[in-house]
C-alpha cells in the first residue's frame, strides 16, 4: 500500500507538464461496472480547465497519474447538499482500474479535503468542507470515502445513475 499520493493542480502546471499529465490521464480507465458512475477522465479534466469554478487535479503516485478528481465551487447542490456555497463539490473522482484496491482512493479523498481547505483560504471562500455523491451500488467507493473520514448524510435521488449517498467531511 502506498504511503501517500499527490494532488497536482492541472491549472497550476506549465504547458509542458500539463501536456505530459494529460497524456497519462488519457490512458486511465475504470472497470466496465464503474463506467455508469463516472465519465471519461480526459474529458472531465479538459472541461475543468475551461471552467473557472472547477479545479481539476491529477492524483499522482510515484510520479505517475493514477486517477483524477475535481473540486468545484458553487455546485454543492449537485450532490444533494442544502446549498451551493458552504461546501466544495468533489466530482469526477476516479482511480485507474489497474490501481484500485491499493488504498489510493481513501488517500486521495483525504488529500482532496486538505486541498479544498487551502483553496478556501487562498480564494477567500466560505466553504467549511467537501460534499460528494456516490452511487448506492458503489460499495467500494463508499468504503473509501468513509475511510477518508466522510460521513453519510442520507440518500440523494437527483443523480443521473440512480440513487446516491450524499457524503460530507469538514475541514
């Protein structure tokens, strides 16, 4: 099991480093069962680079991209949260299928909380934590989030892929 992962903010990388990481992201994949829960990693990162409210990150372990995630401001209700501004939305979170089961998801989720706290301090936002929604059928995802300190805040039925669990962790 790896000791740590690094979250590399794509928007802060220079053009060459960003191109290298986007190339690594292009070959990330999830299992067939997971495709209904998450989108294409490269497309999600490219969208994140274009939208001001989104902060896309490469999840890096031992110098190689092993996953992606995005933190977004003003969008927490998309995960069933009561308002958009008190929490960051964690979206588009995936670990490559070849690296799943190694504890990387829980490590990256914990790192995302720390990154969101830093973004809140730097940008002057009023967020106090991170919210996400995870499909009720995604037991592995729910377990990784619980291991990272996220608490279940109930069912959310607004997702595109069936009933979700809204989960939250404060800073």
